[in-house]
């Protein structure tokens, strides 16, 4: 692979001299390993040498403090051994690299790791989605088995019989098989969209941007009562008090996940405070399930932080357990509700259901959506029926 190389000019280093009173020993602070800045992307294009793959040209400001390695992963797990690929050593002066053959349509994470005299000095991580040059995570298509297609038909019949504007998406998190009814239609998510605010906060904590204690209680309160006020407060913490920047950061997360048909225009219930384009918030069932799948697979957090948020999402108050949880047998439901009035009632529930059979944990993602329901809670029988049909399918499929 061809190196893009030129030496960056070194910045002048200013040193301060500390003068101590006679008799006092002054101990110099240990040297700090100085690594490269966060890498950026100069160019991303479909590969000519490897059709169906992506060529990305990465650039960065080098610290010239030692040999460098460019690390690339599809998991945001701190580059744990065995979960990333690497190019190097690159010379201390190298400031760019053209990487050809990267998987398309997939979230990726990249850093520059420098071996300095003081030890390894990794740069901050850049998260980015790769271009649409062929099949990838965003476009994965695992054909559902005949029994799952039959489930899809039963779900479609239940929705049609209800007369409601409803949608559902179901993903087998073992196999990636997926079915949906009205899966690509825009839905009004309400506070279900705050799942992404919670996820962003957990990603921030994992990356050390602020401690868990800064948001942990707010996360719990947001989930327990589907509280939009505490969700907005999390967004403000994540964006250093700038609500607009917080809204934009959630759209960046959508982009990372390839959610091209969804938009987070404003913090739910706080449109007057800041609106990105004056639009309602919009999600699709299919894109919601893709995000849940990425979350489950550990693409966005370490397994430990994934399990942290999954556990938090089980702590929903009894009065909000009437949709997905009501149709589940002995499974554990981690979910996020969304409920409000918009020319009719919007009532949604999205989440992951886990259950254990034969000592193994199985899981599926489900998102259920209704909007413009004429009477409050009139959709409950439909939601419970949908959840029950899905549970029966997975309970039977993984019964042993």
C-alpha cells in the first residue's frame, strides 16, 4: 500500500523553569507520552483495485515521537486484542496513509498508536461510516427462514385487522434474520428516540469524556418514567451545555449507523428550545432495529458498557410495561417507551429481549410503533398481540 508522506513542521516547545527556595528539592514530573492527534479522512471512495470495497485516505498530525501504527476496527471497544487490524510501523514523520480494501456500509473506528520512549500513546479515536460501495453492515440481508416469514405474515394480519397506523420490526440477534411490517415508513418516535441519547452518553463515559456519576442517575430516571427532561439534561452534559450541539451529535450517531432515513430534529418535548430544521423527529422500524443490532453486537460500546445500559433499560416503572413486556414469558426486556399526542396518540416501544435456554442466552430486537391512534391506549391489545406472537416464535425456535 502507498504511503502519503511528508514531514509536518514541529511546533515550538516552550519550557518553564521552576525555581524553588533553597533547601527544597524539586522533583521533575515524569515525562508524558505524546502521540498523534485524532486522525481525519481526506478521501473516501470506492476501490478501483478491489471492487465492492472502500479506499480511505487517513491523515493526521504526528507528534514525531516514535514509530506509528494505524489501527482499524468495526468495534468501539478500545481496540481490544484480536478485534482490530493494524498497519505499521510507519515512520515518525508519516502523516497519512491510503488504506484500500475496507468493508463498505459499515461503522468503523480508527486511531494512530505511537510507540514513544515513554510508552504507547494512542490518539483519540475517529468513528466513521464507510461509503456505499457494496454490501456491508448497513445492507446485510440474511434471508429469513420459512417460519420467520410465517411470523411476518401473522404480524401483518394483526396490524391490518387493528386498523391502526402501525409498524413492527423483528431481528434475530443470533442469525441476523430480519422481518418487518411497514419497516421503511417514517414513524414519530417520541421519547423512544432518547435511546440514542442514552447510548451516546454511555459511549462518552466509556471514552472518558466524563464520569458515569455525572449521568448515571439521569439515565435511570430517563428510562424509569420515559422522562424527556432528564434526557435533555443528559444531552446538555454530553454537549457541554449546548443543546444544538447535542442534537447534532445524535444525528452524527445516526450517520455512523447508516440511518439515512431518520432524523433527530430536536430533544423530544423541547422543540421550541432548539430545532435543527423545523421537522418532527423521524425514525423507521428497520433503522431502529439496525441500531439495536449494532448495540447488541458490541459495535458501539464494550460488552461491559452494553450490559450496563441493558440492565438500566430493564428498570422501567410498572405503568410502562404494557407493550413489549406484556407479551413476553420468562424473558428479560430492556426497552425504551415513547408516548405523546400528535393529531392522535403515538405509542411506541423498542428494545431487546433476552432469554436463557440450555445455559445459553438468546436475544432478539423488536420495535413496535403506532401513531395517530384516536383513543388513548387503544393500541395496547395490538402491541401485546404483536409482542406475544414474536415471543412465541423465538421461544419455539430456541426451545432446546
